[in-house]
């Protein structure tokens, strides 16, 4: 049921309609434990585990930890998931998001 609810939420957000693996929730939880802050802004609220290469384009990468990055969805100008992970449009993706986050954090210090 949780998978179907998540699918409905994704569709309402304008994301591609793809049913997630039954193991996704456990992988997502472990990723947030390992990487508990937004990799762009350092935020800790409304965190999302973002697929660098969308899993609807590469199903084999859905559970791959190297394809995941933590980004926040605080809304407005602070929606790092939408702005940096999807380049402002849920149908886009940013294959360089990890490198850009690293460079951005280094610049902010």
C-alpha cells in the first residue's frame, strides 16, 4: 500500500509514474542514515533521497547507493531537490548534481 501511495504522490507532483521496488523504503532509510543532510545547502528538514540517474530511465540503478544523493524540499528558492536535482522541472535530471553540490559546499566555506 505504501508503494502505491508513494506512486500517487509522485504522479501528483508531475514526476514520471513508476512503481518503486519493494526494497526502496529500506534503501531510502539507510541512505538518509548515511547521508543525513542536504548535499547542496546542508539543511536537515524535508529531506529527499534523489536518484541522480532517474530509475524510470535505468531501473537497475534504483537501489544503487552510488546513484543516490540527499537533497531537501523546503519549498520556494530552497527546494534543492527540484532546483539542483531536476534543474527546475521534475521531468529533467542533473547527472552532475553530486559534483555541483561538492563544489558549492567548498565555495561556501
